[in-house]
């Protein structure tokens, strides 16, 4: 994996708003983006930067998400909760040229519009959002942190994310040597956070992590606990949740979890992703998609 070293300072208004919400939390904090030993993600074009808006149409917050088929995007429940509409950008550098002076990225239109010629090709809108039942991080480990964004314009790609089959990760809970299991995170947002400043590239980045635990008090069969940041690994950070946890190395398209939370607001230590390889989650996705939409979702067989 080629490591990306380019730096761009500042997180902009979007990051400030998201961080303000995070600082009010103490135990589990919503997570996202990629930090540590990361690289540009050009492997997963179906992973998008999701901007959510309130009832008045004003910017509310941003997250990441993954297309399961042309109009169904999987994200976190705490991302869709409280939002009225969304817009999704699929460019790898969707907000890289965001200007604090103009409040927009001239190439993509982020965060308030789809740039000319991008609607239905690299950008789509939605007024149909679903939340599995997320209420707050106080419910850890069972946060029901799954959300769906149904797009009004299909995004036609050569490949989409696959979902791990029900129970795929169950065997890892007691397997000896489970810490050698590799996962890959992908997302947009803050790549470094500290008490002084935050760094946000607003680009899709990815990094590999190792499985830590599936049965701890914060995991308990509902979440995947992974260890990033250090020794060639990368992890997730605050301000941009909902991105995929791929089962395997960077080439994998199989989602086993959704980036959900961590216990450190400065992007250090372990990360937690809400498991999607559970039958109740898959049943909920089926209930909130049409028969034809669900039929297009691909499930990867358990290994």
C-alpha cells in the first residue's frame, strides 16, 4: 500500500460542527475517517462522502457510506438520525479544494450542491433516510448503529460493496490467533486530531487494521474491535462515521461492519465498527429496500 504523506491544514466549518458534538461525549465517541498509516483510496469507488442537511436545508454534518447497489448506500445510524436529506459525493478528492472563503469546493460543489455534470454520475441526492434504531452511544454495545440513504439518482459503477454473509465473523470470536485477522477501513474526514488543531483532507483514505476483540464489553457480538495507528496500521477518527470495515486487505470489497465509535476523541487506540454480518441487520436492510433493490445486493460467502 502506498502511504500518502501530503498535508492540508484545517478542517473547515464541517469539522468544527462535528467536533462540537463529539466533545460533549465522554465514554464512546462517534468515529470516522482514517488516521495513522493511511493511503489514498482508489480501490473502492463506491465509498462516498455523505453530507446531511437539517429540516431547513442547512448543512448539518458529514459522514461516509458505501453503495451496495446503484441507489442504496449503507452508513451509520447516528449519521442518518436527525437529518432530513443528504447529498453524496463519490470523487476520491470530493472536498479537497474546499475554500473557507467561498464555503464550497469548485470542482465538486461540496458541501451544498452537485457540480455541473456530476449529478447521477459522481454525485446524488436523497430525501429518503433510514435509521435502524440508533438513539445514543449510551447504548453501547448494542447501538443499532446502521443507516440507509436511498439515492434519487443511481450511481452506475463497475463494482459495488458486498455484505459479509450472516455469521461470517462468529468463528473469529474464539479462534486462536484471531489478532492476525486483517480488516481495512475507508472514509473521509479528520486524519489527525489533537487538543490544538484538526487535520482534514476531505479525501477518501484507507488503512489496514488488525482484529482485537469481538467479545469485550464494548463489542459483545455487536461490534468489531480493531487496533490501528502504529506498526503499519491505521485507524478511524472523529467527525466522519459510517464508512465500511472491509474484511481483508485493501483489495477486499466485503463489508463486515460500519465505522461507529471509539473511546478516545483524539483518534488513538482501538476502534469499533457495528457488525453487519448479523441476520437481524440484514433483515432490516431488506425491510427498507424494494424487492428489486435487495435482489441486487451481493453477499460474500463465509470463509
